């Protein structure tokens, strides 16, 4: 997941419940902290992680504190191997960023053979080296006195390291051998370092057997009440400048005059979705998708009022000096608020069902479920029917045209086109359709269609071969998908790629592209969206994964046109 928006992060940090957690943690880290702290939040661990990071940023930026704090914030999901965890922690503690122009070296950034990621013992030596550098920097910065003035001055700030690990429960599955050493890092390294685990599981579920780990200092995050959740969401109401930069919607959607209506909308949203999720992040995501459509009738009515006012001003010039305050956007009345609530409350359930499991994204759902223009101008008895008919028509249009596929990354579109070709063309035709030798392009041609043979006596002669794309997709192995994808990228993506002077040989850039981890992530994401169908068992390790394309000919043609691919020239049996 990406990082939180600054507005939501600030609103969470200023919440009373999370402010207690932040102050408690800050008091511990500035005094005599335990070597191992376990933060337990069973409901919103991502928000807790954001609050902890904000508190550590504040402590690290204090120049007048008696403790010079340096921290590293890791995610156990991303640190899936010991070397990745070691390098990420040391780079963050040393404030080192690998640079591709200089070989992407990890800290200490020298090619003299020193490595701190070979094993945990090397990692401990790396922690000690980082601590020595931080301590030397602190002494050099503050040691400017002379003689008795220096001796009688204030004590030098001590250096303290903090290692924070999100989703700590993943350590037991990915790197279980590091779970005990990380909890005893201060004891093993003999430096002032504190390890903080953040998890939605209890420590009893993560604790190694035989009590090999020390007992942590428990820091339990309280459950957010309904009012606290609504306060966080309401405090994240963006300004008009931020909304115009972050979204392509109407800039008046987040007009300051609409804050009371937004608070009522959040209460209705929580009443509908609060039975299924209390996470402010999920509720904010659903609110971002539904709020533009919820407030659009109010904006349409205001524009209609402005238009009529301008017409009357043209007819009556004596009213031209009327104050602009009378035409400014105002919060709607109670009757309009209740009418909007009755119109849009049923769609909140649909938004929850589509957005909470991420079957689609908020921007696409908002476009699909946008209300018709001037909804409030319709009679109340017909407005609900008009809203439902308009939404149904938009959903039908998107389902037939594949409008939801426009948001896919470019590489994912190439994967879908390659999957369609692999499911439609027989495997024996790959050399002829995708061969790229010196004369392969000249030799590749379609099969000649001769005159039909006369039927044999006693037969009707009506047997006709049905094209494969009409029979449905066939399965194909993963290796064949990658091979076809490489051909498509080499022929249709070479002109749009970023410049990479390190690739000199023909096809070397494409080989690097189809070997990236991001490609495998795209394939698994498409499989989770059912755009690719995995036919082999997911837990089977002794065979090549088998897939089947999940899109039809029309959507494949649309994607091919977007990518500049002539799809019919690559089909074994073109239409």
C-alpha cells in the first residue's frame, strides 16, 4: 500500500486517542526506553504506523533534545528475506540512498568488499558502525567549547537508534530465524537501540517457542469510537486548492461552505458501512468515491441559479451592483439534505461491495455512478428512478466497451493481449506467427483457402471448422505467455521506452523487462481481477503455472488499438 495522504495523516496524529499513544511513546524514547516495545492495534495498524512515524519524525527533528534520535521504519511484507531486511534497515539508519548512477551500492557505499548483509552477525557489526558514525557526528557538531567552559557545559546529547517494523506478524512466516535476534538486538549489539514491533496480532500469537524472546513493553492502541472516526474523516476535508490539484473533479466539490453537508454525509456513510468496517482509511476511500456524486446536484442547482441571475441582470441593469455574497455557494437546507440522503444512501452499499475488496478503484466507480445533470430539478417521485436508470446505462456502457481497462498499466495491457493470443492461437503456430528470423517476416502468410471439396457419397458435406476465438480460450503455460509478451514488447514498445544506454545488444532491453518482478506482480494482479484465469493449483510447485485468458475479442481489439498492435495480423485464424 501507498503512504497516507498528508491531510489524513495530520488528522490522525491530532486525534485524542492517537495523541495519547504518540505522547506515551515519545516519553519512553526520550527517557530510558526498553529494548523491545510491542505496539498492538487490532483494528487500524496502518494508522498506528503513521502516528508512530510522525512521532519519530518530530523527535528526530528536535535539535535541543538531550537524545539524538535516528530511526528506520521497515515493512515486514517488503522485507521478505534477511538480506533485504538488513540492507533496508542499515540504509535507513545511516540515511543512505542507493544511487543507480554509482552502482546502486548499499551502505557504506564503498566497493572495498565490506558487506553487512551476509548474516545476522554482519548485521550487528553494521548496527555498531552506524551507531559509531552517529555518535561521532553528534560529538563533532556539539563539541565546540574550550577548557572549563566545555567541561562545565551541558552534557553532550546521547545517540539512540530505533528500529520500527510494521506487520511484524509476517516475520514469523518469512524470516522466522530473525524473530528472536531482532527482539534482542540491543543485547547483541551492545548499543543504545530500541526495537518496535507494530502488528494487529497479539504478541502471544507471534511469540517464539520456549520464551526465547524477552517480554516486550506492551503498548495497546485503544479502539476508535464512532465520534473519533468521524472527527478524523471530517478533519481530512481538503481545501479547494488541494482538491483541484489532486483530482480532476469539479473544484467546488470541496468548497468550504459544504463542510456541514460533508459531516452529515460522513455520518450517513458510517451508519451504512460501519457494520462491516471501522477503518477510517476504508471509509475515506469510499467517501472519496461517493462524495462528488452526492454533492453534484447541489452544484448543478447553484450553477442554474447563477445562470438565471445573470440573465436577469442583463435584462435589469439596475441590479448589476448586487453583492456577490448573495450568489456565493451556500450550504443546502434541511429538506435538500434529507432528499440527497434518500437518493444516495442505497448506493453506499454498492460502493462498499465494490471498493472494500478493491474490485474497482474509486475514480472509475465515481464516473460510473455519477448522477444525471440537474437531479434536484426533477420531481422527487422521479428522481430515484432517473438516478437508477442513469447509473445502469453507464455500467452497461462500461461493461461493453471495457472502460475499466483504461486504468490498467501499460505493461498489464501488453500481458492481456499476449494472453489472448496465447489462448486463441495454437501452440504449433507460434514459430510462424511470432518468428523473427531474417526471412521469417516474408515467409509468414496466411493459409491459402482452396476450393471446397466435393462431399463424399452418403455425407452432407456441411462440417465447418469453427474459429478458436468462438470456441473459447484455451489454456497455455506461463513460459509461452512470457515469450509472446517479449515479441510484442520488442516490436511495439521499443519507441516509447525510457532511454537506457546500458542496454546495447538487440533484445537486451526486452529481456530485462520480461524478467522484472513487476511483471510477475502484474500477472498475479490480473489473475486476482479474473482478467487472467489460473487453471493450475496455486499450491503446486512441481510444474509450470497454466493460465487462460479472461477477456474477449472486442476488449482485446480495444487494448491492441491503444497499444498500436495490429491484432488480426497475429491471429492464426483472423476474422
